[in-house]
C-alpha cells in the first residue's frame, strides 16, 4: 500500500481525507464515528459565540435524476457553548492522537476576540486552526465569515491577530464569493497564514416552489440566501485552487474542497495543488463510510501510477494551467465519428447544426445506411458533439496534425505590434 | 461557399502577394477583422507597390500571424 499520510503545514494525518467544518463535525460523537470509519482528519464545526439556528435548513438541487447534484444550507456555526465543544475535542484527540483535529474559528473582527478563542482552543490540543472567513449566510450579516473574508485587509489583519498567539498552524478558509480569490489568499499569506483552504460555500438560492411560490428552503414562508456546495461546485473550486497554486505569492499549502465526492475528485484537487482535501456534502449524502472507497481508490491510483506517496502527486498539474493567452492557437482537434458504434440518434448533428459550426453531415453509405460524417476542414474542435453523444466510443476527438508551429495569442499580439513598429522583412 | 473555402480563398490572396515578394508592413485589427498592409520594394524588373488585404476568416488571421511570428523569430525581432 502506498503511503497516504499527509503533512499540511505541519498538520499530520493518516490520509488526505478530512471532513470539512460543517454539520458532520458538530460533535465528538460524530468526529469519533468518522475517525472509526477511516477519515484522516476533521475540521470541527466552526466555534464561536453559540448561535441560534432556524428549522428547515438544507435543500438539494437534483438534476436529471441525480440526487444532490448541488446542496444548499442556511445553517450557521456551532450552537453549542465553547466549553462543550472543547471538552469533546479534548476527549476525541486523546482517543485518536494520530488523527488531525483542526478547529474552525469565527469571531468578531477584533484582536481581543481572536486572541481569546485561539488560546482557549489550543489549550485542548488541536492540531491546527482554520479561520472561517467564508460562511456566506447569517454570520456575514453580522460582519463575520464571508463579510470579512471579502475584504483583503480584514483577512490579513485577522490572520495576523490569530497568528500573534497561535502555537499551531493557522489555515485561512476563503470565500468563493469574490471576483478573484487570489487577492484574499495573498492577504492571508501576508497575514502569516501557514495554509489556506478553499472553497467555502457559494451564495445560493436552491429554488422556488412553483405552487406556493415559497423559496426552497423556507422558514415559515420566508427564505434567505444560503451556501451552495456539492458536486456542482467542483469546477469552480478546482479553478480557485489552481489559480492560487500557480500564483507566485501564494506560497503556502492549500487544503482543497468543494464537490469532492470520491477519490477521483480528491486526486484532481491534489494534482492541481491541494495538499489534501476536505469533504462534506458527499458524507452528508452517503455517510462516513464513503471514505473506505476513497482510500482504496486513491491507493489503487497511486499503485497504477507507480507512486509511493500521496504527497508526490501534489501540484503535478499546476504547470499545465495557465492564462488563455498562453494557449496554442494552432493546436487542432477534430471530431471522428465511429459509424460502427454510432446509433444514429443524430444528437451530434443537431448540436453542431443548431449551436456550433455546422460540420456534421447526414449521409448514406454505399449500402444506403444512414451515417454521420464530420467535415474535418470545418470542424473547430469544440467537443460539443462528443459531449452530447450518449454512446461511449461513438465520437472521438482526435488531434489533427496540421503541421503548423505553436503560436499563442500573446506571441501573436507581440508579433503584430512588432510588425507595425519596425521594418520587418516578411517573406514566406 | 463553406467556411473552409472562405479561408482558402483568403489564404491564396496572402500567399499570392508573399510569393510576389511583398512583405507585410502593418496589421490593423478592428471590429471588421484584420487589414494587412503589404509593400513591395521593387527590383530592376518590377516597380515598387503597395497592397491592402481585408482578412475576415479566423483561420486566415491565424495563418498570417503564424507566418509573422515565425519570420520574426527567424529575424530575432523582439
């Protein structure tokens, strides 16, 4: 078996799968159940002044028969007194000394409040702290969570205050409800963060009931925006992790989360620069035991790749991610339809004809059978036909060797600028 | 005319001028596409000349700029 153990800014855990700060980590009972099931770490549900919650808190977005494609919640941070949580953290850590327990924290943005909670929480032996600058609902209205996480200066300052007294690594959890997450990530680094984590949930309204016109969820007929997570947000989260991972000034480890449902997404996040992942929605949907498949799948993947340690995959894809202007404009792929596999549903033809570049012809073969054929010279390689095709192997996108040298948009613009400003002797 | 044939027609016009010895002296791009300014310095047999091409097709715009990039690389233009 490969070495799955993780070291994120000094926080060690037996595997890279942590439960995110959320309902699954509300109590010692739950976290201990999670560790028994195999989770490597848990970020305790955010500690702070205990709040009051409403009833009717979660909603899911189903899509085309898939349950919980997205998940929305309006639950706030812990509603239990700090001492109760601290006692359970202490007991859990004592029972599971090799598992990582990270305390998520949220207090009003003052130095005194941060100093107070950091000291109290560290006294019970947590392995690290995660500053919650991300929750988008409820607490944000009170100037905490996403409200302070959207202001780089506040992120930096509060991180600094936590770091002034912290003895354990400080992770700063960032909100995605911002135009460019690298601004706040950099602020966290400037404030002394040992790591950043992302993403917290995205502002959302799960739906509106067509009969009652009530929002989903609603509390006595009234709704408020919640935080969106689950499989639907993975691409957004993955991009934010990648943007931070490739940013030269964000030189701290990243704990990745947002739609991680299996070992596959975990590997994607880690390849894109995350040192381990956090999971919530998938555990809420399927229970703690999903971690067994995650561990097994990750181990098999590493074995297939001939890798000894999960840490070796961290960041392997980061250099493959760049700005659009650095992509090769002359690279070309075209669609190839395998008519032996094709079922002639014509979805590709319709998609191409109606919404893309009109390059899939409906023809007859020598025997008079219906076939579909791509005019390669007109195919722009958009991939749409292969995306809408319901049959595996019926459409392949293949590289088209056009013999052209690579040329990026940035190179092109520089060349045009140079042509206009100097006497270029251009002969073919 | 198919999209590809539009490109081929524009590429032929570019190639024609380049093969006659014209050089691209400038590129102006705007909402209408790209305008290429060609110039021929002439020799003992031919008079100098100027030509202008309006390039519409995206593949043609990739085509002339690929040539431009390659030539500048060869010439060491920074």
